[in-house]
C-alpha cells in the first residue's frame, strides 16, 4: 500500500475526527450530556471514523466491482475495451489490513472514551457506571461487537489461517452480523437533547450501504462460479509444481491476469489466487501451482504427486483421470501485462511466486511474434528475486515451455536470478575462483545487463526479512573477500566445493543440493538457468537502471525517443523503490514507465 494512499486516508481520519469532535462540542441542544467533558467529544469523533473505515474496508474484497470500475475507467480515458489495474491481490489485502488496524485504533478511542463517559455520569449522579455498561442498548450492542471483532482479529492471524482456513473464513463472515448490530447501535437513546429527545446518528448508513454492495457482489460471484469445471489435464513438474489445464470459453482473460481457484474436494470455502500462465490465443487455460502450503500440498497428494513423492527428473502427466478433481473458477482479475509489446525495451521484475505473472505474458509475446514477425520490442530483462534456492527447479519448469524457450534462444530475453536468503548465502559460499564479471571484461550488449561501466556491483546484499518485504540488507562479503568490481555470481565450482560449512542444517544442505542438481541437469540440455545468471543477494536496481539508461542513451541518438516499460509483481516496498528509480532515470530522450 503506497504512502500516498495512507496519507490520504490519514488526512480523512483527522478531518472526520475533528468534524465529529466539534459537532458534538458546539451543539447547544446537547449541553447536558456535554457536561461529561472532552471524552464525549472524542467518542463522537472516533465513532464517525469507525463508520468511515467500516464502509471502506468492504471495498478491497469487492473484486468484481473493482474490475468493472477499472474497465469503465479505461473506456472513458482511452476509448475501446481494456482495463486499468484494480490492484493485485496482495495490494488489496494490504489495503484491507491497513483499514482493519485503523478500526482497531479508533475502536480503542471510542471504547476508552465511553468508559470515562460512564464514570463521569456516575459522578454527576445520573446512574451507576455498570448500569450504562450492561443495562443500556448501546452498552450491550457495543460489547457484542467487541466480542465479534475480537474473534475476527484473532482468527485472522497468519498461523491460524494456515492451520485452519475454514475457521478464519467462517469467523470473518461475522462482519455481516457486526454491520447489522452497528446499524442499530445508536438506537438505545443514550444521547438525548436537553429536552429529553433522542438524538440518533446517521453515519451507520454508509457502512450498511457498503455491506449491501458486498452482499450483492458475493451473490454474483457465487452465481457465476457455481458451475464446476472439468480439468483437461494435470502435469507434475520437477521442483514440485503442478500445472492444471482446462477449457472454459466463458472466461475471457488477458496476459498477466489471475483467477481465484476453488477445489471443493479440498475445501468448500477456500479460494486461492493463481496467475494464468497460458496465452489468450491458446485454446485452454493453464495455472501453475507450486506446493508451498497445506492446501497446495493436498492438491499434489490427490493427484499422486505430493511433497512426499520422490523428485521428478522430467514432467509427468497424471494418467488416471479419476484423480482429476472438479474445480470452480472466479475471475479473471488484475491488470493485464500485454502492454509489454508497446515499449522498445521491457524490464519484468517478480519476487517469490509473483514471477508467475510473466509466464503467460512471455507465451503471449511468442504468439504475437509468430503472427507479425516484427515488433517494437527489442529486449526483455526478466528479474526474479527469491529467498528459497529450492525454487530454482520450479522456476526452470515455469519458463521452460517450448514457446518461451524460443524467446530465450533468440536473445530477446535475458534472465537474472537473485537468491536473497542468508541461509543460501551460507550454503553456497562465494570464492575468488567463482565466476565473476568485472568492468574490464564487460560488454554491456552481450553480458548480463546490470553492471555499471564503472564496475559497481549489481548485488547489494541479502534481505533480512521475507522477500515480501523489501527490507534492509547486509553485505554478503567483506571488502577483503570480494574482488574489486565483481558481481557475486554462483559457479558450479563453488557449489561442488567440499569446503561447505559442516554445521549446515538439513534444509541448508537441501538448498545446496537443489542449486547443484538444477545447474547440473540444465547444463545437459536447454537451460534458462546457469552460473552466469544466478546471483547471491538482492539486486541493486539503482545500478540496473543507470546501466540501461547509459546504454540506451548511446543507442537513442539515431532513433529518437526510447520508452522502457518496467512491470512488477511483488511486495509494495520494492514497488516504491522501482517507481522512484523510474522517475529518477527518465529524461526527455528516455522514458521509464512503471506498471504494477
């Protein structure tokens, strides 16, 4: 979630709180209850902020509404058919969580304010505090909502979601009950004018309106996705990935979009987002699913290729069609990535599983190249940042399809892989005899792109947090250990060296073996992964953009203006870095356009 959006929401909170505070304070008809003091003003201001947040928090989960709005916006701005990205699953989830934390904060202000209010009323001789807590409509409904919200917050914890998603799913639907109770919270006549007339508040209507929109959205989604779909095939790939293929003529998608997948055999309620890895030109839809969670591992098991299955050397088609489960699909959603073809150069960047977004995009580019035999697009640089070295084989299987491989063979695509885990750094030590690239022997047109002509390294260090968060880093090598002007690249020699840390854990040994196996196997045939494009540490995108800007500046003299498309799927933190670099490196001659 961007800082700008947070700033706008925070400004709205301040304005709404002050409005409610002053509205209560300056209302002469409420002078009797205002004798309580500032706590009643704060309760009123916080209540208005709660109504505002409880209305907004429903919007990120109304994905069909956002999809329709994005298409209408595109038609108004550009004409014709298309879509403006309504936000990735992760960004919408971040927005939802941010509003939830705001609700928690204003709820604390509202409740604490009423504790003071009830205490002050007792001091003023208007009844006991306990009678207000448990003997009034406002008190009973307030405590009811507190209990329900507490259950929602507790079961939304990551560990509970992973262990029992159904509990999280069911308790989160208590939000509907909360909205109903919230609508009647002010009907207890706690606030009265000086003449004894009840003064109800109307702000609950906004939250109820948002709830009605959400319920309509849920009904539409349930209707459109109720028909089960039969799988055409399922393929188990080396590295633990499962590929699902099916035909569904009613689903009209574009490259880079995602769908939500439900498999009733596994769970009636779990819907998980997966990027479509096929091209719209193909006659089927493909989803590539990595087994990195309980739900995906259960899918692998029912197909006969769970995490316990011995490592596959080649992809295996599931022959027994009785094992293929029925599925339900909701979507597609998300902004398309087919605009890659509208640029002179493209930089595709993905972190973790976010790289799957570009699998379908590259397949679509291949089909477009076959149709036109010419394209404005000259080069594509694909960057993948991952904590887990064990995902190398999955990455290879994801991008090793014949159509994608042809793009690599032609030189249109250059690939750059960065392993950021500190565990990987220990397991795969970088030695002086490892393959390195220095400024002295670098030709920026033929070697991996991101090296400055001054020899600045592309590798800055490792992440200290998950790659979902673009955190601080530490340098992997001290200045004495790193050759001057070198990039920390993995070599087969260093991987097979007997000088590994003897104290490494089983998982660390597995990481070492995964890199070793992958590079060994790939050297025997066509490979998109090799020791010259696998790096340790996180990429220095300042150097990446500077290098491309310098190279394109030399080329642009004879061709005029150059446009570079930067497409990203991953954590919001890195998105901000990339957007900043695009703005910094853009000029009248070279334009970097960022798209998330």
